[in-house]
């Protein structure tokens, strides 16, 4: 008995002292406290790690992954997710600045290097119809419009899309739309390229899956879907009172998109997956800013490629 007690005492001490759990599954969660440092189920040294979501700073997806079925999966209410995300961005949207868009106090310096790097990953946009989801104040919008035949810029924050329109409507080939992407409906095969930067991390898993299916239907045969997400950790240093973001892993996104089909005929084919943004590695030692480029192809062609 004393041997078992000696194993448990250090963890009990950590819990009582309220030490932060510095690393969980290799990721930095120094801002969360240990809810239950160790659980013993009468089986020799079988341990379950679980952390408490303080102020919404740990995403539901990560909490579910860390806590596991023994703690009970958190059921995601999509209406609650949308309310949380709207509240989060209202808190961040005071003047529609670059710092607010990138959630980083050093946004000006980051943007100079990061934006050209992201744009260089895109396919040729010449003569293409582009749908930009989560367009914000228009950090990428004019660059997309400068190459494409037409751009539809969508954002659910009215203040952001209005600023985007004020800044970029003179370009003449952009439609600005205030809408929640989870409720967006477009005609089939109406766009050639879909672009999003930091969007799906603000959607629940089922919403990502639904959007992935919609985008596949909106794309023309051979069209592309580019997206970039923060995986495992936040990207910026801007203070926030709460953070409802879903910091998934790259395998989560690849699994969701590989499961999507359109009429059992079309699928996504990865051109690249989980490509790291070098600017964030260089400037912030963050290798978890990851990008995907997917192509809409016929299922038989995709099977041949594999």
C-alpha cells in the first residue's frame, strides 16, 4: 500500500498546489490547470490525463481527445458554437485592424512575409472564379482579385466585410457578402477555386464536414480548395478573455476531407497536406500553421492516382 501511495503523492501535491499542466500530448497548454492529474481504475498504472477548460481556452475537440470516453465526450451544440464564435470575434473587432485579423500584436511584420508565402501556394487564378471564405477586412482579397476573373468575398462579421468593401470595391470584380459559411448556399459547379485562411478552426467537426461537402459541390471539375489552419496551438500573442477555437491536428482535417464525396463520383485529391508556413517557424517557432491544397477529381481518377 505504501508503494502505491508513493506513486500518487507527487500528483496529489501538484493538484493541491494548482500547478499548471505545462505539456499535454506534446503540446503547450500552460494556460490550463490540471483538473484530474491522475485516475486509477484498479488496473496496474493505467492513467487518464484530463484538463479543465478554463475560460474556453481549450477547444472541445482537444478536450475530448485528452479526456477520452471515461470522462464523457462533450456534446457540441452547433448553435452554441456559432454564438461563441460571434462573441469571440465581436470582442476582437474594434477597429478592423490587421492586428485583430491575425490576433497578433506584431501583425504588420508577420503579414509582410506570411501573405506572399500563402499566395505562392495557390494554383494559377487567371480567368478563375474565386470564392474567399472568411475574407475579413480583405488581407488577401485584393491579391486574389488582381489575378482572378471574379472574387466573391464572404465573412460573417459585418464590420469586417464592410471594411473590406470600402477598401477594395474600386477593383470592380469583387462581390462582398456578409454571411455565415455554415449557412451559405451556392449553385453547383459555380466556382473554380475556394480559398480560406483560418476558418475551419472556428467550426465544429460536423460543420467542417458539411462545409467540405458543400465546397466539393460548388467547385467545377478540376477546381481547387486551399485552406490554412492553426493546428494544436494558437497563432498569435493578442490577449483574449476566452478562446473557443478548435485546434485540431492535421490528421483530423485529412480524415474529414478524405471521407467526403459528391454523388459518389467526385472526391478531393490532396495536392499537398499539412504544409507548414515557414514565416511562423522563423518568427514564432511555430510549425503548426498548416496548409492544404485539394483538387476536385472524379473518383476513378483519384483511385488510379493512388
